[in-house]
């Protein structure tokens, strides 16, 4: 009998505990819902306050991005031009005439500032052939003059801002220094010889002069300015 009463008491206690736990759970749930409503109301109010400044800042950011796109494209184009200029070099095959071009059509060659360059070595075909005609037995002079001609051609056709001018000016200067390494006394004569060949039309002279609109301070030094090692050439 006593055991039976104990069981009833325990059952009632358990039931009370369960009911109490249920009430607590309901209370916690109600409290959670209450605070969630408060948070929802706060966020709603906050959004109404900040949405217009946010829209303005977003519009300004988008406008800035759109405004910077052309500048970014220009920087990319400039870097591509710089990389191209750096890649242009005279080779031993150029100096030895391994791939000399045929004489170009005069009218077609003079129709553009760039002229015709069939063998794609960066030097106009008429200039390349003229240098070989002037110095058939002087490989070192050809190497230096071809390099200088390449530098002038780059100045004339690839410069459109101060960054491209700097690397183009380096190319031209190294070609001039290369001529000086062969014959210091004749450097001015040989340099003018090349300049007269490359800048043989008014349009070409104007294009070359236009490059100097972007002149900027620079300074470069190479212990050996020549693209081709002059010591490796026979004469």
C-alpha cells in the first residue's frame, strides 16, 4: 500500500514537472517571439532611415567603377604596347640578311607612316634593303644601323603617352649607342644616314615629331646596348 502511494506521488511530481517545463517552454517561446518582433521592427525602421544614403553611395560606387573602366583599359593598352616595344630586337639573322624582304611597291610603301614590313622584323623593308646596299660587307655597321632604324620606327609608330615614350626612347638611344661602339668618330654621320632613310616623308617626320609631345625624364643604361653581340660578327 505504501509503495502504491509512493508511486502516485512520484507520478504527480513528474506530471507537475512536465507541466512546469511546458509553461517555461511557452514562456521562452513567447519571449523569443517578442524580441524577434522588436528586432524586426528595429531593422525595418533602420532600413527606412539608411536606405536612401545607401542608394546614393551605391550609385556613386557604380559611377566610379564605370568612370574608371576607360582608364583601366588605357593602362592595359599601354602595358601591351610597352611589352611589345621591349620584345622588339634585332637578331643575327636580320644582320646577316637571312630573310631579306623583296623590294616593296613604292606607292604602297609610302601610303602609310608604317610602310611595309613583309618579314615582320620591325624595320621597314625599304630601309632594311637600303642599309644592306650601303654596307654589304660591314656586318657590325648593319647591326647597329638596323637597331637604330628599329628604334626610330618604334618612336614614329608606337608612342602615344609618356610611358610608351620612355621605352621607345630607350630603344632609340641604345641603337645610337650601338653605332658609337663601332666608330665613335662617324656616329653622327651613320645616325643621320639612318634617320634620312626612315624619316623620308613629311608624314613620317610629323609622326616622329608627335612622339616628342610625350617627352618625359628618363634614364637607362646598358653595359652592352647592342641587340647583337658585335664581337660575334665577322666585320
